[in-house]
C-alpha cells in the first residue's frame, strides 16, 4: 500500500464516520459512543499496520540509510544497509558513524557533518568516501546527507550511502590502463600485450616507430608480416608452446624496420594473471640487439680466423720442430765423426811429438807450434758446435714437454762437491777464477732429476767463468729457504746492465761487449737453465749490482 492510497483511504473513512456520527446523534447517543470506539480501535490497528509496513519497507529498501545525531552517533540504520556493511542493525545503533570509514577519511567526514550543520541549505551530496568494513564487499560509497527537525524539535541528520565500488574499480582500472599506456609509450624499449587468447592487442610507440606502421596494422597476427620468413616457424612454435602452459618465453628473431632493413630483436614474454588466477594474456619486452649481434658474428668470425691462424702456426711450428730436429741430428752425425777424427789426430800428434823429442830442428819446431795451434782451434770449435746442437735439442725437447724426469733422492752436500770437482777437472784450462763452496750444514735430501740439476749448475758455472775477470771469486752457495733448496751461483768483478736483465734468459741473446775473454757462446745456456728449472718445478732469478752478479735457483725438496 502506498502512502497516497493510505491517505485517501483515511480521508474517505473519516468523511463517512462524520456523516454517520451526525445521523446517529439525532437518534441515540449511546449508539454514537459505540461507533466512535469501534472507529478508534480500527484506526489504531490500521495505523499500526501501516507503520509496520513502512518499517519493513524502510528496512528492505536496497540502499544504506542512516539517521544520526549532531555528533555522528547512529540513531537508526535500515536492515538491508546494515547487512550490506556486514553488520546487524543492533551492532551499529548507538555507535559512531566514523568507525565505518577508513581512518584517513574520518577527518573529511567530520568536516562534512560540521559543514552540513552550518549550511543554510542543510544538504550536501556526492561526497565519495572509502569504507573500512572487513566483512563487506563495499569499499567505496557516495554520501548524500541533509538535516531534519523531528516532532520534538531535535536536529538530526539523514544520511544515504550509495555503493560505487564497481564504478571506482572500473575508474581505477581505466586510470591504471591509461598510466600504463603513458608509461609504455615513454619506455625506451618496445612493449606489447596480448589478450587471454594470445592475440596482440597493444604495441607501444617504440615498436611502431621501429616498424613505421600504425597500431591497426599490427593487432592480432598482422605484426608477423614484418617478421623474417626464416624466423616465423621458430617463433610460432616457441610462442604456442609457452601459451599452452602459460609460462615465460624468450626468443630472438629478425624484424623489418621502417627503412626495410631487418633488425635483430630479443623478445621476452611474461604471462599475466588476474587476482582470481585467470590467465589474462602476455606482456612482452623487445630490445634491438642488432649491434650486439653484429659484434657477436664478428667475434665468431674472428675466433674462427684466429683458430685457423693458430692451427696454421701450430702446423708451421710442427714443421719447424721437425726440420730443426732433423737438421740437428744430421749435423750431430758429422760433428761426432769430426770429434773422433780430432781425437785420433791428437793421439798422432802426441806420438810424433815423442818421436821427435830428441832431435827437433828450429824450422820443425815452428811448424809443430802452428800445427798445435790449428789443432786447438779445430778442437775448440768442434766442442762449441757440439754444445750448440746439444743445447738446441734439449731446448726443443723441453718446449714440447717430451723430456721425462728421472727422479732420485739426492744428498745435496756430497752431490754438490762431486759436481764442482768434475767441473774443475774438465775446465782447468779455461776457469782461472777462485771457486768457493758455501753449503749450509744438515741440508735435507731432495727428490730431483740429478741430470737436469747438474746441467743447471754446470751451465751457471760455465757462464760465471766465461764472463768473470781473472782472480775474481765464483761462489756456489746452497741453503734452505722456506720449504725449498736455494742454489746460488755468485760471480764478482762483473755486472749485467739493468736494461739487459729482462732479456738475459732469451734464446740466442748475448749481452753486447760483456765477453772479456772473447770466448763467444751460443746464447742458449741461460735459456736452457730457465727451461730446466721450470721443468723441475722451480724458479730462477738474477740480480746484478755493486760489481756482483747472482743467479738464484729455488727447487722443492719433496714432490707429490
């Protein structure tokens, strides 16, 4: 029943009662009293029914209605509105309206109520607020309020809240989308998006600038027109496989630019999911890697060329090694024969010298002196050539790591004295310096290759004898240094210029004007010493200054 129908009904009944009352008063007074009581009871009953109906209507109206006092205390709330907020009406009555709003909104709501009480119109509308009702799906409401004066002249506030959550979320979504598009268009990389079916529905400005096409030309699968034909099948296979399982993918392909040239693109696609877990599509990022690709290709070609060059160098080195080895062996054979012939000649000269010892004319003596000198020259040069070839072959074997170590336990004291004595005996005529041994007592036995170690010491002693002045000292010193044996060969009376020290171990290198006895040399001795030391797992160093030169060799005592 509407309010208008109720009012008409009330007016009609009132007129009829008045006529009835007037007519009854002319006849019997008691009967009039009885009708009046019946009328009053019926009216009260109907009025109560209407009030209940209006109360039910108020409670079930699909909206949120509050009546408040001037402090914001809730005087009443309709059933439907309370339920929408996640409460029962009794939970909200006598509570402050502010508890239903987010904490950051309460000051603004207070200002709204204060302004409403001061307003001449007594009405405000279209104020949007964020709620804080944990059990409600309503997050945003639009508030309308006006002031009322009840029958007792008390000022109250009637407030209506309209649910605008869906509108706000839609607005936020549009704002987010707009912000995303603005951000995407300003990004220095190419971005794209797809829908849940995998069809492309967005490309940013960087992409469109590269391809020189409009957005309408790229949507769906149209963008594939610019993809290189050789890359399409691989791209589609990779993309569909990722789309099938909704996972991330990465791929590289060639894309035609606005000038018609193909650029290398590195693309990464990441799946997007909604809050409920539904797949929303992909978002992708593309980077132009053309320059990197060119550099990569250049590096590959460079590596290929370097590999080919290295193989060629290795081949040439192999041929060189074979050639030198062959030549060295071919030279060694005639030199061995020459050495044997020289030894036989020496025996013959010695026999002739004994036969002519009793009678020796002056002219024969002169002739004999020349023959001896020529013989000595021949012998020395033959020894020199043999030493050169032996050193060269040893270096070749060390360079190719084909010379095996023969390890033995060496008692350093006894070994060193024996090697020095043999050196003195063999070089008595050429070594005029004073040779001194300085051996630290109680040295431990060392595991080493005795032949290589002896070769190192002999080469260093030969070098010291060759370049030291007469009557100077050559000191051989051996001691422990940490866990190593240190062997030093020190010669006095000579220095190596600082500029020459870095090249002292180079092959065939000889220090200019540093051979006082003009004995010459192969330039391989110190190079061989360094190779042998490294082969034994040691290190060699040289120091020179203050009229003194020292070669130091450090070798491990034990070997694994």
